[in-house]
C-alpha cells in the first residue's frame, strides 16, 4: 500500500480528510472543503477506516468532475489513483461561498455541516464578501452629514478639486448615485456624521486609566464618540496625558524617554479603529492603561489571515476606512503596522508587544518602562533643546560671564521681544539665572551651572 494512503488511514477522518465508500452525497463534501481550507476525499474507504475499494474508471472520474462543475461556483478538483482507491483533492475556493443542490456546507472538524442563513451571512462577512464600510446606508442623509468634518478631511488630504460635495463623495467612493438618487456608504457615516452613535451605537473608543492591575480602581475614563479621526487623536492624547515622560540630560540637549513609544501605541489604536469589525454590536474599541502596561482591544479577530501568517501578510477588513486614513497620512498601503509596533518598542529598550487573537477579538499588549525607573531619570535637571540663537548666547556667557538683553539682541540679530522670550526659556529650563536688571531693560543673566 502506498505510504501516503497508509498515513491518511492512520490519521483517520478530520478537518482535511473525508472517507467515502461511494459518490453518494459527495457534492456537500466538495463544497464544504472549498468553503474551508481545502482537503481530500479518499473514495473506497468506510467511515471505520475499512478499505472497501472502488472500480476506478474514466466514467467515475467524469461523474465526479460533473458534480464539481455543477456546484455554485465550480469546485476545483484533481485525482490520484492508488490501486482500488481514488484520492480526490479539493482546493480551497477563491470565490467563496460555494453551494450545491443541498445547500451551503462548511468543514467543521471531521464533519461537513450545513450552514444556516445567519451562518451564511456571517461567513460572507468573515470572508470579506460583504464589507461594512462599503454598504449603502439608506437612513443617512445630508441632514446628518457634517460639512465641517468633511472639509477638514479635504484639507488634511490636500485635495484641491472643483467639484460639488455630491460628486466629490462619489468620486472618492464614499457614496454612489443610482436611478437619480444619492446614497451614502457606511464609511461616510463613520467619518462625516454629526452623530455617529445614532447610526452605529458601538462605533466609539473608550480609554481607561487604572490605579491597579485588576481594573478595580479606575482613575480616569473617557468615551470618544466623534468621527474615527477624532477618536484616534483623542485616544492618543489620553495616553500621552496618563503615561510618564522622563528627560535625560546630555550636554545641552534634552532626550525624552517616554514610558511607551507613542509610535507603537498610535499604530495599535489606529489598527484597532481601522480594522475592527463594525458589524459587531455591543462592543467597541478599548484602550486600558495599567500601572505598567497598556492593552488595546479590537472587536474583530484576524481577518482572512491564518495565525501562522500573522505579522507576515496583511488583509484589511475595512478597505474604505483604511483608504481614508491613508489619504490623510495616518496609514500605509504596505500593511507594516505590526512590524512598526515591534520595532518602536525594541528601539526604546522594551520587549516586543504581545498579540492575542480569538474569533472575535484582537488584543495588543505593551509592557512599558517601570514608573520607578522613569522617576529616577526624571530627577535629573531638565533642559530645553536650544535654538541657534540660544546656543550663541550660551557661548557668549561662557566667555564673558554674563549677558544682557541688549547684548543678546545684538549677537542673535533679533528683536527685544524674541530676546526676552529666548532668555526666559533659558531661565525656566535652569540654564541661566537672573542676577540684576529690570524686565524689558538690560537685565543680566549668568549660567546657573557649569555647561560643557
């Protein structure tokens, strides 16, 4: 017996293998494999792994090919002969979902299960056949449309066109006209509605700051319910307000050391908002800030990506949403967001983020610098990054021992107002201190500490 057949018989029936004694009901097995990840049917074997054998003829293969061709759409099959056994290979379908006369079937474990109406609908959504952002929303009209938000997008995208709003929305793929009527798509609702929650109650982002790791002590909470651009920007600001930033001084330049690299957190929140499953009701995007880690939770698992391919290939659940973010410079077509998150963390001396995914959720967890470590760094003296005028002034003071407002104006070739502002910055940063003079007159400044 061929070694391949031995292996199939030893493994038994499973997700990728089906035994059949005859061609009876073989059509449902064909479409179930095509709707899943492909598989093989071993014809001439009983459910108990007993070899019954089958008479392999051209007529038999033609009969199976006809059955495959009669599926909707046609199922791609090929054959291998092994003595009195026929191995039928079924490729994963490229035009899912597939059906036969008996209905729609999907391979679930070792069985081919008939799908219900709701399961067929969910299958179409999961496969990207039906995309939320491209669906027409007949309830959304220009009365609900926020012209200011649309114009803000036009400005951010640097679009200069001489089209009216309807034509511009249509050309951008955000709406369409049919039989003289104008219809918005859901993507326009998400970005340009006056009140998004009126149409999609779960389309918002919640940020929470905790005083403990078990979510028992909430310090701050904000629900951001604006359009998707505003949700992203407000969430980033919330994280910046509620995480630490230390400064490390080297010569006269300030090096900022954030508790988390904002590039990584921004990318995670952007991915969550852009790629979440907007069909999902009752769950929104969450950003949880704990004492030493941040979780970004996205209602929507991996989309058309196998777990083993995660991080290597990308697939966008919401093409139109992603395109809007790309047009304003927030997102790239390349699908390198996961790598950018990982690189940003490593560059800042932190571990790569942890990614978890289930059928319905995606979680990105970032472990930041310990707060006590940043507190130690922050105890150093804080210095601003100097402009060229201020650098010349420092050299002047190092040579002469002091500088006046008039002297600063002369060496920096600037106005009195600018001179006073620059010198005040140097005082506030702790580089200079005032030793005499009157505000607006020839106030004198000396170095507060030795500057290399």
